[in-house]
């Protein structure tokens, strides 16, 4: 969880730049006895420090296959072909860019178990002190 939070936080330090969507389409995979799955197939080009680059990452971990075609269609509508968008470029590795950051929710959920740990320790300390 901490690693996911750190990675999601790190991309927020990446350089925001303009990009051009050069591919935005529905990907589909299906097999016998398996329900079809879909994903958004995207590519975009951008410039960074004088270099020309192309990326196909939506988020740092890429696009996942999913059962819902509606979610994919929503992304295609949000990022249509031949439109400009904002992408975030890794300044240490300019060939890596993303369109959206990952959520930092994993890092926030670290604190949830801590509530129970602190509460449990408090009860144990109270029990020991109350017994004296």
C-alpha cells in the first residue's frame, strides 16, 4: 500500500505538457466460453525538452481489461482522436508519460488498521493499569 501511494504521489511531480491523441479506440478480446473483455487502446504524441515522444499509457499501470464496454466508451468520448489533451511526463524518463494519475487511496487506507492497533494498545494499557 505504501508503494502504491508513493508511486501515485511521485507522478504528481511529473511535468504537465500538451499532447495530441493519435489513437483512441476500443480493444476487445474474447475466447470460447469466456465473456468478452474490453480496454481502451490509446496513443498520444508529445514534445519534451526538444524531443518527440509517443506514449500509450493512460495511468502508470496501463489499461486493464474489463467487462464493462461503457467505461471504455466513456474514455474514447473523453479523449477523441486528433484532439489535444494534457499529459504528465516523467522528467527522469521522458519516454514515459501518462494521461491520468493513479489514486492515492491505498496510502490513506494504511491509517485505518492503525486506528484498531492504537485502540487495542490503549485497552491493554488500561487493563494493566486498572489491575494495580
